[in-house]
C-alpha cells in the first residue's frame, strides 16, 4: 500500500444481547479488512453487562398486555451514556426495528458520512419507546419480513455503510458503486466453462468488442429490471423520460458518458 495517511473514518458501537453473533461476522469478510486497514473501528457491547440487578434483567412484560417481552430502558440508556462518556463523542443512535424507516442505499450513504454510530439491536417485541425519545434515535428496518431480532439487521447496516468508506473496496468494486446508483439491476454474468450442460455463454461476451458488450449488458439489465423490479423500472423510466423511452440503446450509450 502506497504511503497514505489513513484517517479513522468511522466508529461504530453495537449494543446487543448476542455479541458472539455480531463478532462472528465482523471478524470475517470485508468488515475485517476494513478494520485492519483502520477505516472503521467496531466495538461490540453486551447489553447484559449494563444491568445492575442480581438477575441481570434486560426485559419485562409489556404495559397494556400482549405477547412477549420488551427491552427495559435502564440498561440501554446506561449503555448509551457509557459509550458517550468514554468516547467523548455523541453518536447517532440507530435502533433496529420493524417500525423503522427502510434501509436504502441513500440512507447507507448518509450514515457513511457520520463520525460515530451506535446501533442498538432490538429483541423480543421491541424496545421501550422512551429509549428512542431520550437518545433521539433513528429507527431502521431492513425490509418487510419478520426476523427474530435486530442482530442481522445491524450487520446489514454495518456492511452497507462500511463498504462505502473511502479505501475500503478495491478500485474495481468501487467503480461498481457508481453503476448501482443508475438504479438498474445487474446484467447476467458468466464464467468458464464456455459451454456448461449444453448451455453456451452468449457469443457477444466472447467477441472482445467492448462497445457491443456494454450495449448487450445494458439491454439485459433493462430487461431484467423490468421483469424483476417493476418499481425500479418505473423510476428509471421517469428519470430517463427526456430520452423518450423507446430508444433504449441511445440511452445506454448516453449514460455511459
Ligand atoms: C406484531 C408486531 N411485530 C412487529 C411488526 C412484532 C415483531 C416482529 C419482529 C417485533 C419484533 C420483531 C423482531 N424484528 C426485529 O427486531 C427487526 C427487524 C425485522 O424483523 N425485520 C426487518 N428489519 C428488522 S430490524 C429489527
């Protein structure tokens, strides 16, 4: 690596009842590399260690009745204050919750601009609402399906954010960041062998003609987006309507810059 002073970009604290789940993932993958390169500092805290009673209680019954348990506010607030005081900083508090706003690439980009995040992983039926009020928390969901808690969502958020930090990805992958931002799904990909179970790789990909290859990829990306993600397709069409939707190839060329 050429001599470049590596500033610490981002600190992320994660508060959870399952620290080993979080550690298992952040100790591998791209997140491990990013930490080694000093691009991000990740620290996991066990919620239970912020309890004071002899049973180390983190949850209690919901007022008003209903199924399940709710995370008590005291240990979480104690943990947030602890992180604030020993880092001397004021992190943006994120609470993973099915009631949150959906995580998008835009939100990930926004979070990647921050200096310090503290992610609280929800469990059971959720977290006492006063925690969100007192910490000014932003609630984030990763999608409309039911999980058992916020640990996987926290990892999803961390990965989406950290890979956007400068210097985390290689040049190749970084280039790809720009192309997601054009809002289309990716084209089909192939590797060796050229024929597999009687199915040949499309000739154009073997042609060496990069203009033709890019045109083919754009066409297939548009086609795939239309089929799989009509929502993205509508949006892309709206954003490109000045080109008059029909001539897909001229749009493809124009967008390549
Ligand atoms: C009956 C109401 N349910 C909420 C829609 C109950 C409920 C379901 C799942 C309460 C908590 C959970 C646990 N899920 C999470 O904590 C969670 C989550 C998710 O389930 N899906 C997508 N994103 C997230 S972020 C946190």
